[in-house]
């Protein structure tokens, strides 16, 4: 069962749904898409019955979570959704895996009064319920906290307008110890026996320690070969504490030496806004099809067939000073790269981003990724 919702359903996902005729919940968003795509729409009662009967469910957007929580009867499904979305609850549940890692929660109204001297700097401040790096701040010194709280006050109305409370909650914030090391994003699911299956291993690169954007994620045979087995083992350990069954998750973690520390678990979806399609554009893997149809996937073999090639996805976040009313020159940006696999263009007023850019690079074109990571994109405003 697939539930489509705003703001974006990717072309590869819609193409697969049209070809496979996999059932899709009939709602306002999917009905609009069905005008141009041959979707197999089913009514709310049938969709809920399928899900309550144990059929696997996948969403393209966390906006769909509110419908699931309201219309399905499965307590296990709803409890797992709520647990994964609550970063503070997950920190508490998984604390035996990371003993000594600092974390604390605060109500939104308490943030202005927090004594920064009581926190073991550096720390990260983020919404306890969040999405796509919204409201994430690295706090290294006293002034950083005041600037972060002021920025939250300026932006929170826009976050609430763009996403429902089930996706980005503004009432509670999590503060946790900052870890160095490398960040990764994982698309995975737990099967009916609770075993982890890994479908994407993406390294999340940053321009610097103050960067919290989603500008660059990449994968290749070396990354998959080095990390996939380790992540499956860790994800299995996570599920000993969670108990998820037939459940897809987009997971973000940091790896520092022997430690794997969770950042967030995004339930019932893979990389958002169509980001999971980096696997399709790179090695022909439709992650959602593999999950929904229980297809075995050998990631090492898929990426091993493309030695030396790196596949990346970039969420093109505007600079803080960008004028979103001005047109953006997508063609000029695409011309900066040797192998554009796909370029999904978004309405920045709806998504907060210009679009998703998918690239293939190799050793000779690796500098293109550095440009993409560091550009503020202002030169492409018309």
C-alpha cells in the first residue's frame, strides 16, 4: 500500500506505480497526480483494511503520517511511527547503545532561559520532531545559542505553514552532544521478522562544521563495501530495543571510530523529496519497489559493477539572502557538471529548495562536488 502526499512525488516513483499498478490511497494529492499518471487508486476504507491486514505500507512524504495515525487500527504501527518521530524518546530507548552521550529536552518556551554554561559544548539543538535539517543548529559558544533561538523565532511560523505538526513539531527541542566523525543517511526496512535490509548507504558531506544543510549526499562501491555490513549489524541491534516489523525507515547517523550514534529515524519513507531515487539513477535500484515487493538486494554487487563511479544527490537550498521571487537558472547550473543523471525542479516557496540534482562523477570530475557543496547558488539567480 502506498500513500502519496505533498509536496513532491518523484517521476521514477510515479512511473513505477503506473507500471506495477500497486495500490495507492485516493486522496487529494494522488487524485491530482492521477490526471497525468495511471495510478491504481483505492478508497480510504480499503487502504486502511489492507494496512491493518498486514500489507506493507510506504509513503513518499511524512505528511501522510497524520492520515495513518487517524485511520488505521494497528497499535504496533502507530506506536512505532510515534517512537521513531520522537528523537528524545529514541535517545532514551537507545541509550544503552551509546552510554555517556549527553542529551536533554526543553519546551520551546524554555529555550530563551537556558543557561548555556550548563551545557557540555559543543552541542546540537534541534526540534524533537523534525524533518530535512529544519531547525538544526550547532552550538559551539554562548552567542551561538542566542542566534539559534532568534532564528527559530523568525522561521518557526514558516515551518508550521509548510509541514503539519506530525512532521515538524515546534513544542519540544532536543539538545545533544555534538559528535565529530562522518554522517551517513540510510534507506532501510525491517521485515516481518524484524531483520534489517539496507537499500541506500549515503555519506553526507558538509562544507564545514557550521553547515547543517542537505546539500550533498553521495555513494559508491567503496562506501557501500566499507559500511553496509556494519550498518546492518547496528540496525539489528536498534530493533532489539524498538521491535519494528514490516517498516521502512530513513535513518541518519554519525560514525566516529567504533561509535554509531543516531541523529534521526524518519518512519515509513526513504530519503525525502525523491532523494532515494539516487539508487535508481545510479544503479537501477527502485528502493520502494524492493521493499514493497520483498525483492532481495545485493548492494555490494550493484555498486561493485560501477567501480570508481560516485553517485550523488544534492538538495539545492537557497542562500539566506536569496530572493525566491527571482527566477532560478537551472540550465546554467546543470551546465557546470559533466554527467547530470536527473534534475528535479521544485517550487522553493513550497519545498524551501530549488530542487534535487543527481550527478555521476569520477576521480577526474570530483571537483564538481566541491563546487556544489560550497556554492551559495546566488550566481544562478536571474
